[in-house]
C-alpha cells in the first residue's frame, strides 16, 4: 500500500501549519477558518500554501481544502505540482485526502504563475470531471479557485468558478 498524502492543518493563533496524519487531523481542536466565501479560501491559500517547502511560484500548484459540515477548513493537501502553464489534476488525487479525513466537501485551488486567474479550457474540463466524480462519491466540490494577481477584471487576484457560474452546469 502506498503512503497517505500529507494533510496540513493550521495551528491556532499562528500562520504556521502542522503536517498531520488523518487521525491527528480529526482529533485536533484548533480553531478552523470558515470557508463561506471564495475570498476566505483565497486568503487561506495565501497564508498557508506559498510558505510550504514544496511550493514554487513559477509552477502551477493544485491544493485541495477539506471542509467539514459547517464549511470550516479542516486542512489542505497537495494534489499536484505542474509546470509553468499547466497542472495535472485527477479526481482520485482530489478526493483521496477528503475520503481519508472524512471531509464533507472540498474546495480545489490552484495558481497561475502568469498572474492572470482566467481559467484555461483544461481548467474548465478538469473542474467538470472533478465535479461529476464528486457527485458519485457524494463529496461536493464547493468551488474551484484560480489564484493570480490583482488586475483588470480580477481586483482580488483570484477567480471563483462558483461566483462565475461555471459550476452550475455540472
């Protein structure tokens, strides 16, 4: 059996994160951030992901945020590291940490090193496949965020598939 993916949990009152096994993740009683808005999930990404030793701002990186039934972030897990302009995201890599941690739903987040958070055609196709797979597993994809830099059309520096209506068709 291959090893379990690492799960990352924010430490209470700190911007640091702890690497946890699924059992430790479930037993931790640290204050969990509420992911009720895309801006909250984007802020969580900006606080926790770029400081990770595996993060390279010149490559696309996909992370899944695990949510409980109250939309509180239980932690996050690295899904895939890509290249300058693409990242391979398969449904099994997105939902495996969620199943292990008994998450209720997930938010997929990835960055665009170009700074433009406009989703590519492959981003849209991958989101469709992940959304459909989640329905089969009864694990909802709450949103897919693309993180970039603030600019025209994206004043907050990210794009939310849910806010743009790109999840409604799936």
